[in-house]
């Protein structure tokens, strides 16, 4: 009976930058407006995106939001596809790729 493993979110929340490089990166990320908030908070928009939406008209804001959602979804699909194709170990598949 082992104790349950900590989840990824608890690991991320309890992370403390140790090295100088980690501290620099953490400081830049904390001060940046372009870092997206956690999914549970708000609507998944960064502070810069939220400010830009406030400056636009309602219709422009809806269109921009649709574009952002679409581009994030496409990036996610491409990442998933690359992950799946990267796991293929078939010799025949890799030979066919080289021929293309």
C-alpha cells in the first residue's frame, strides 16, 4: 500500500525555482501579460488578450475570440497528430515516408 502519487497540478503549484535561470524565467512569466491564466479562472484568456477585447467592438471581439479558439484547437490537433505519428514504429511506414 503505497501513498497516492501527487497530481501534475499539485506539482506545478508547489514548484519553486531553484537555479538562477529558473528564477529569471519565473520572474519574466509573472510580469508578462501574455501568459494565459489557469483554465479554471476566467475564460482562458491572457491579460493582454482581455485588454484587446475590451478595446474592440462587440462583433470584432466575438470574431477575434473565434479566431483564437480556432487557432488553439488547430495547434492542439497538430500536436496530437505529431505525437501519434511519432509513436509509429513500423518499418514499412517509415520506408513509405522516405519515398515521398
